[in-house]
C-alpha cells in the first residue's frame, strides 16, 4: 500500500515539473509587436491640420483648442479700479435721514438693571463696621472647641458630673465581639518551610511493577533504525502520469487568455 502511494506522489511530481518548466520559459514577443519610442523627448514637428477630426498618428489643434489656448479677456463693460481710495459722498447721502427703527438698532445694548461691577481687590471697611459690637452668641461661636481628654496640661479641669462618669463606663458584649481580630479558618495550614523533611515511609517505599515498566526506555528504538528507508525505487523514477492526472494538472480554459496584439498597419 505504501509503495502505491509513493508511486502516485512521484508521478504527480513529474507532471508538475513539466508544467513548471513550461511556465518558466521566457515570454515570446508577438510578430506584429510595435516597439516603443526610444527617446523621452517629444517630437515638436507637429504636422499641419488636414481637415479630418481624428486620425491615428497625427497631432494638431482643433478650432476649439485654439480658442481655449488664448487667455481670458476682460468684459467690455468692466470698470477699472477707482483712482483714489477716498470716495466722494453725494449731496443726497449727506442730507439723508434714517428711520426710527435704524436709530434704535444702532444704539448699544444696555446692561442688566441689577448688574454690579466687580469689587476692587482691597475692600474698604466702613466706619459703621469698625464701631460694631458683636453679640454674646457670636462670641460663644468664636471660641475654640473644648476637648474632654484628661492630659497632663489640664489636670484641674472640671468636666462635670456627667462627663466624669465616662471613665467608668464599660463596653457592651457586642462591642467586645467586634473589637476582636479576625481569626483564621479552622482548616488553615501555615506555609511549609523551604527544606522539607522526607518521611521514613517515603524513604522505604518501593515502586510497583507498572511504574518500573513505564520508567524504562523504549526498546528497539535505535537498533531497528534504517537510514535507507526513504530511498526511491527505479520503478518510481520511471513512472509516468496518466492522462487523467495530466488533464487535472492543466489550467482551466476560462483562466487562460490569449495575448492581444496591435493590428498591422497597411
């Protein structure tokens, strides 16, 4: 079975080699091929107009092209620039009057009636504010906030009977429960050390027959190696592809196009 597969693959390669040789050949030049101009410079010897509209190989300008060749002319009623930038104002314009609508629109927009301009950087304190006297409530609010901590600086501060009882207060059971730190899980195990001690049971353990069989290297791996296993036989070298294989190797007819050549001039 393997010999048949090799024969088929080699026959297919031989047919592909012939196709590659055909595609690798240089492209032939058609018999009626016209060579391009050898110089990049244009031929300025323009022939005269013969009266025909179009003719291959003739270069001329049509009457329309000759009309477009000239620059655009100015309009006959075009007036040139004024002699001076100062335009004289007519007497009718000097005596003219505008209606009330135009006078109202020409006035500047007024600001809001409640608009106040921004204050200056330096605020001026009035004399009345200088002579003002604050009330008892304002003085109470102006004093700093008192703290009820007993420290060494204020040992003689009288905190009152209600405040003195705060030191004797005891927390509730809920507060004591919440104040305890979170405990580890019941099945938590700490990290092992870097060096593990091998137990006596592991040191005296014996591998099973299956493990010993799997641990052995593969037998007969290098002894049965044949370096000439991929040699090609003479029959495979002289094999030829069948007509069906040659038909399948050929390109599709719809993808092959004939080269277009220029028509020969009389």
